[in-house]
C-alpha cells in the first residue's frame, strides 16, 4: 500500500515577557514551545531563523542591551516534525534604571560626616536591615543612604516624620529605627531599615533617698529614716544614678520619683518596717 505521509508540525515558540513589553537593560527573554523536546533557534538582527541560528537555552537567552529596541525571531525544531512557523517578538528598551539597591549607609555624630560610627548589614548579602550602636552620650546622629545607581532617590523617616541628610535624628535609649525608601529611575522601590541602638548608662544604682530636703542615712545599700511615733504615712524622694533607669518597690507604692509608705504603726519591739527598693537599667 502506498500513501502520502504528513509529519506533525512543532508548536511555535512563546516569549516571556510578551512581545510589546518595555525591558530594562540586562533583562533576559525566555522562549518555550508546547512541543516537548524541541530546539528553539532565534535571531536578534531581524533575519529569518534557521537551523544554523543561535540555539536557545537557559544560558543563552536573548537579552536587552542599550539601543532603543530589540527584535527576536524564533522557530521550534524537532527531528521527525516540520519546523514551526517563525514568530517575531519586538521590545522597547528602557533607558531608565530599575536599580533601587544601596551600597551602604553612613551614620555620623556631625552633619559633615567626619565622625562616622560603624553601620553593619544584618544577615546575608542582599539584606535590607542594617544596625549601629552608639554610646549613652550620643543624643543625635546624621544618616546618609548611598545608592548603587546615581539616578535613584532616597527618602528617610523616623517615627513617621521625614528625615534628610542635613537633619539630626534624635535618639532615645534603646533601638531607634530609621526607615529608608530607595526609588529607582523607573519607579521601582526597595525598603531598608537602619536600627540605631543607643546604650543606657548601665548604672542601676540609687544615689540617694530624701525625706523632704534631708537625705536619709545610708549604710551600704541600706537607708534609714527615723520619724515620730504618730506618723502613719511617709513620702520619700528617690534619686537614681541613671535617670532613664526604672525602679520597682516592694512593700510600698512608687510614683515616678516618690515612694509612698502607708500604714506605719508603732511597736516598741518591732518598730523598723522593712521596705525593699531596687533599680534596673532601662534598655
């Protein structure tokens, strides 16, 4: 028996991004076919692709370069099948950068950035979190975010308020986050955070306790107060070595800098009530 055999035809390639897209310089284009096992051949000079044209694979993709436009023509080929119809994909190459990366962050105690302190990225390469630590005597710093691309713009915020390179960032004891937004020329955005940790004094001592304007007698960590037998309530003022420290009181109530001692009673055998005070560093 004799007859005419007609081979199947490979399915034409499809491009991603699609034809008509605007590409950034360096963006690659993927080419696929619904037919398994095909070889995709392509050109970027507008000529018809053949079996001698560039062979597409993940290491050899058509890529946008500066020049205004890119035309990709591609066919799918497979042994035993008819070549697909050639497909043409046309792209516009953007001259605007999408680079919203930072090369680093500068932080200084002066606006001329001559007194820098260390700012380090947290985690692996490509992290968006940076950290710095300053001593208790540093009340304000200046911050400058350095972009990889000269055309990118930077916005900075602390506590929801905008900050510029020439604005001092005032610090509290503990972690002070500065939020940084980098906007690329094409509008691409990336967010970064600089966490500035201001150390406390580390001093959790009580420097003195006063009754009225008179300091209590102190022996080591013990303070003594003698009052009349008819006193039922006493208020004493506490002075902390570190004003940012927090204090807890057992056996009485504490309000800011005042300890309120209530319900004093006179007992000849046990007339020395025991109140325990302690301070701890804040941050």
